[in-house]
C-alpha cells in the first residue's frame, strides 16, 4: 500500500552525487515527504523530510517539484558508507502514526 | 540527546517457545513508541504503537502482543512463536508533538 514509487536499484561512483528519485503522484496537501535509509542489518536512519520547499541538511538535499508529485534525494558526494536501501515515504502531519514503507531503492556506491 | 536501545540483538528460538523483546528510550519523556517487523527483502510493517503507559494499539492481527509498563519502555511478546514470526524487529520513537520517527538497532529473530 505504499504511496511512493522508487527504482529498485541504482549505482553511483564514489565521490559523485547520487540522485535518488521518488514519485508520489497522489500526495495530499498536508503530506510530508520523508527519506530514510537502511544500511544492511541496521535500523533505518532518518535523513531528511520536506513539505513544499527544498530542504538541505548535513546529510543530503531534498528537491521537491512544484506540483509535489515527485522528489529527488541528493547525496552530494557519495561515499562507500552511503551504500544502503533508501526509502521515500509520504506521511500526513499531526497525529497520523503510520509510515507506509515500500521496498526502497538499493543504492550501491562503487569505488 | 536521545538514544534508543533494543535487546537482544539476535535471537534464535524454537517454534512454540515464548518471546520477549525489549526497547527503551533515553533522553525524552512521553514518547510515542512503535514496533515494526521487517521480513527478509521486504519493507517495514507496523505492528503496534503506543502513545502512553498502558496504551497499545495493534495494527495487524497476530500472535504477538505489546506492553508499555513504563514511560520509556516498550516490550514485544509472544506466548508461542511461529515460523512466520522470524524477521527483523525494530522499535522506534517519536517525540510527543514531533513528526519524525527514530529507529533502534533492531533485533533479528530466527524461529526454527
């Protein structure tokens, strides 16, 4: 029942930018876009989230299209430690407790 | 800063045996707490969530149960494990009034 669509896998060269796309064409006006990643055998790690505006933090940048139907997570200088499964999730603000998880994108950063 | 702990890290149990997984959160009060399960190669499935002591909501019918005996303690239990209970169990917390969930390191359960 995931509301997002992501490519199954992607490759990126070490040191290059990794651009991970996500489609969320049915997103509602009050739904945030969240990104998490999960390194093998670890718990998911929060990366970034946004509503309408582009966001940037120490880990990544999030670019949301003007119509909000898609977004891109950018890792500006990918390292081998960024190899992980990246999940794009939409979630309503407020008391909505559910994060609906899809299968994510498996990103392989290659030396 | 806030931290979340889960134990044990790994567990191998025979079918029909009981289960108790523990999750504790430090550095915050009255968090919302969550139990998820992740089967191999699958996304996360929400099992239970709690907004306060003794308050548990179940998302899926199953032979698992959850309890919250203290503000920052969340326990996942089963009286009799099934083979299908194998998976990676993740606890998460969210600050009361906050939006973001933060996850623990997980417990890998193998039922044989």
